[in-house]
């Protein structure tokens, strides 16, 4: 059966676009290679606790996203965690006046909320995309075939371009060149389950981009975990240099940072490492989404719109959805 719109990627951009399309009465199917929706809106159960290990919080700098955040607050989905972070020094936590929002139950709960009543297929690894001149034909790793009139690509752009079979998807040279300019930084994420307590500055996190380990957050202080679970993020240069290093080596280095804030008698009882190859867009595309010339194809994600992160991902998905609604409905 041919669908009106197919979306690859069930992260924030893909789910936002799907909701816009569904609310306009269009038939849309979302495919994702993961076991859960959300992409970097990622929350993991660790022992009796949970940890956000992708996006840690978000801000709302623009009016369009702020209105959506207000609706999520009214729905009891999100709340303010704080207004700034300590850099780990003796200085007080810096308050820049911007609310840092978190999701009740963990960041992935936002993705679950957006995915409600959408047609989402998980564990689907799309391996080939072809355009016939009239519609799209997608093939997955199990040789299943999917057909659609319009296509939205929301994975990190290098992954999207790898999926597209350019022998059968005639991207214009200028389009391809602009998409290839988009670059990302990796991030190595450590998860530390601790018996006992930690003493991170209020409201329970440190952010210091001058350190190789720039982010530490206590998920218990964040209000999403019953156990003390500390999430650690390495900055881009360290992550790139050590991306393929042995896990025990990376976790041992991260451990030295965690131990600085452990209270007397506390001990680390479990560690995990998560690798994000495409964590933060370094080079972005200025518009909120990218419409391929001469093709019913739209690219979206946090690398579009020049903002990055959660707000950018949401607005990009919104742009992709609204663009297709306008195109299909005429």
C-alpha cells in the first residue's frame, strides 16, 4: 500500500513532522532503526533508577517553541529544572534568566508523548531508497518494501545521504553540496550508578566547556530517578579523539570527575558507556528544513535552522510537516 508521506527517523523532528501531517488528515508512516522512539531524547533504566543519556534539558528562546513548551507544561509533561549551571568552581551557579526544562520521567517521555497514535515502525533499518519519478520505494534490511509519494529524512545528514541511493535519487549537485557541508561533533556519554549520594551544585549539574568532561548531572536531583545515577558527557575534541578507545579507558577517565563530587561512603556500583557519533551540529543549514529541488523530498533535524539541539529539532520538524501539508493540500 502506498502511503502519502514516509518519514525516516522517529526522533523529535520526525515525530513533530508526523504529528503536523496527521493532524492535517494525511496518511503518514514513520520508520526508525531503533528499539524506541526518541533518537537523542534518550532515557535508560539503570538498576532501580533512570538516566537521561542524550539531551539533558532544553531551553525555549523563540516564541514559536515557547508556545509549544507552555502547552507541554499545561499537560504536566515538562517543568523547569533550573536557570543555569555551576562551572564546578566555588562561584555560585550562573543564572542567565533562561529556563532549563526537563521532562517528567525522563527526556524520552516527550518522544513517547509525541508518538501516541502515530503509525511508527521500530527496528526497521532502511537500506535503500529509490525514486521512480512518481513515488518513493524504500527497502529495509529484511527486504520489506515501503512506498510513498513524499519522503522526509530526519536522521543526521551523513546517515541520510548514506541511505539514499543516488543512482536512483537524482539530487541536484548544489543540493548535495549544501547537505555535505553539514557536520556534527560526537559525544561520549558515561552513566554511573552510585550507592550513596553526590554533591553537585544546585540544581544538580555542572557545565564547563573548558574541561574535557564538560557535563555532569545527577538524575536523582533532576527528579527523574530514585537512585543516584550520574550522567557524564565528554566535549567534542575528547570524544572525537577517544571515540574508538577501549570503554574501560574512557570510563576510568570519566570516573575521576565523578569521584570529585561523591559524598563520604558513596561508591560506584555500575558504569555504562554510550556513544553518540552525531551529537551536536557544528555546521548547520540556515533554513528550518531543506526541500530538495525537483523531488518530493524534505530533510529535517537539529542541523537545520542554525539553532541546534531540542528547539532546533522541533522547529525543523514543524517546518517539514507544514511544508508538505501546503504542498499536498495545494
